[in-house]
C-alpha cells in the first residue's frame, strides 16, 4: 500500500502561481511513477502530467504544457506540481496518483491522494 496526501491548493487570481505537494508513505516511493490529475465540477477526471521514478522524465497534457512543472524529491517521498500562469479553466480538484506503469489513463494508477481544491478567479 501507498498512502498519498495532497496539499497546497487554494484560491489564486488568474496569472498567479501555486505549488501543490503530494506526500507519500508506505511502500518505497521511488518504485512508482507519479501522476497528477484534475477534475472540474461536472467533468471527467483529466490527466495533467506524470513524472518517472527517478524524476528524469516528465510528460504533460497539452493544456498545461509550458505552464505546469512536475518534480519529485525521493528523499522526502514527495512529488510537486508547480502551476504558473494559472487560468480560470484550471479550476479543479487536483489529485496525485502512483503507478507502476508509465501511464496516462486514470485506471492505470493504483493509489490516489484525497485531492486538493484549486480555484482560479478571473
């Protein structure tokens, strides 16, 4: 089992920045690729990006490419989502997730955080 706790959400104005954190406990954190997803009210859960076990590779959805950056600190068992140039359409609950696979689809992730709300005002 891997337990994930998301934090760092909040209310920010358009153009602003936030950094989300996801703290892991349980099994060896560095064994897992980590992903970030988001879900807006009335919409499907959406892939945001992922980072490899070592942190050497990342991949982003087109909607956030160039604005969001995922990083991880395996010594601290934590993955981060730095969000810059935020837009109102980025408003959602953000979730981190862990997968043994290099995955994009939510069903490929085995463990999930509880989510943290990000609200971007116009």
